[in-house]
C-alpha cells in the first residue's frame, strides 16, 4: 500500500496487504467457515469493476507501482481458496486491496448504522472482543488469519504472549477514564483507542484499517449531536507516524487528536 521508506519507517514483513502501522489506510472467533463463498465474495465476483478503482477520497493511498506488485506466495497462501479462485490471474496487491476496501465500506456502513441507532455504545466498542470481531468482519472473507492475534514477534507492537492482557487492560483503562473524568473530548477518546491499539499491534496484518475504523466508531458513539463527525484519515502520513511514536512515550492522545482532522458523516 504505502511506501514505508518514504516515512523512514520499516516493519518486519507480514501477511496480507497492510505493511505499516500508520502508513497504510488504513485470531479464533466465529463459527467454522462455510464451503461456499460468502455473499460479499459472490457480489465481488459479479462486479469486476471494483478491481483497479482508485481508493475512496479521504483515505491514505499506496505508493505508485505498489498495486501492480504480485502478492508474495507466502502471503497468498493465507488467502482463502475462494478468493484465489475469484481473483484468478489478477493476484496482485491492488486486486486484494480493492476487495478489502469493498468489504470495509460495507462493514463500516453496517456498524455506523448500529452506533447511530444506539445499538452499539462506547462501553461495547472499547472491548477486546469487539476489536477481534471487527477484524474478523473486515478480513474473514479474504484471509485465514482474520480475527486472531498474531503469534510471532515483530519489531513493532508488544510481545505476542502479552497481547491479550495488554489489549484488555488498555481498553478497560481508556473506558474507565472516559466514564470517571471529563478531561477528554469524544474526538480525543477515539484517537486514544486508535493509538493504543496501534501501539499493541495485536494482529498479523490489517491493524491500521481495523484500528482506524474502531476510532471512527468510538468517536461517533461519543457524540451527542445532529451533525455527527468522523475522522479524516487523508493526512500527512509521516507526521502521523511521528505522533503515534510520541504517543507511545507519553500516552496522551490530545496532540494526535488535534492533528487528525474531522469530516461530517456522509461527506
């Protein structure tokens, strides 16, 4: 997706398409997978126009030439057989990205409706279970590792054996502070959830997309207005990563929250 070296940032190679904690724009839950393709994949197969489309406005984009790069074989081995069949000879990173983006659009819309309707509240969103389920919904139709915590050490994130405890404790702490103090705005709350889950880096891949959507959902749930807002993730990627690193040191989301812009829901 994004050329990490342009921001002076590298990460150990992983599965899937997300290759940077903040540059990309962005397991063990659920019943056994059905043998037939899901409705999302069937819809994707009926609409080849999704392949090669430009990313929606407001998302961080990948570097020129990245999309034409073939998916490495070790990554491709983690694609579900139905996806490999649907993509056929188009097993390039752009094709997989487009499929992931189409699924994200659908999942985001479903979850936004639930939040606006009051069926998803901050207390439910700020849980390790919800984050894992969100990751599964975003990637479960594409990758075998969807919804499961990573099992190997990387040069970012906490150690694999610490993920479960660290994630639950961090989200509980954020929720407790929101419920018992008045020093964060809803905008800062969503960014705190985002930055903290990025710091932990719980999944093999897809951390950026999942944690940004989590931030949007938390921000939306924390608002009480007729004109709700979401974050605008179209931003200076290098500065964004610098601020994420600074957050790792001081754990104060306010500077990052001020940096990440907002937009009205639906714009």
